[in-house]
């Protein structure tokens, strides 16, 4: 797992350790690790040395709809975990808000267009 820098860490806000992610999703911790391998979730090692997932990636007891596709797209564009995290949580005046907030608000098509444009 990638380590995130202090600035990107502060952009995210609330973080969840993997056991808490498992509790919120009502799945075993092994399933959370599989979700990470499948790029349905993204976790990074925080400056305190612990692996965590942004709370913004969860909507109640499920993963934010559309997150998986955007994570795959960012990986295809060459982003590592920490770069993807920084991009998802950096405010963009033209969206408005952050890409992750736009995804959560069901505006993922525009977010994915912007992610695709990064590859060119």
C-alpha cells in the first residue's frame, strides 16, 4: 500500500481503520481486503503508520456508487494510491467541490471525463 503525505492526508478529513470499514459494511475484514485488491475501495498508509480508508468512500452501509469505476480509471491513467487519493479530495471549482463529493452526488460521469482527460 502507498503511503500518503501529510497534505493529502489533511484533505481527506475523516479516516476509517479497516476493522471499522468492515463493521460499517457488515462484512469480515478479509472481505474488506478483497475489496481493496479489487480496487472497489482504496486505502493508504497514513502518516501515523496505519492503513485507513476515507469515510467519504462509504455511504451508510455500502461503498459510494461509482467509486470503483473512477478508481479503475485513475489507475489506468497511471495514478498510484496516494495520487488518486489526492486527486479525489482536491477541490475543483468547475465541478464544484471535490471529485469524491461529485461521485457521491451521482455526478460521476463528469468526474470520469476529467479523469480520462488526465491520461492525454
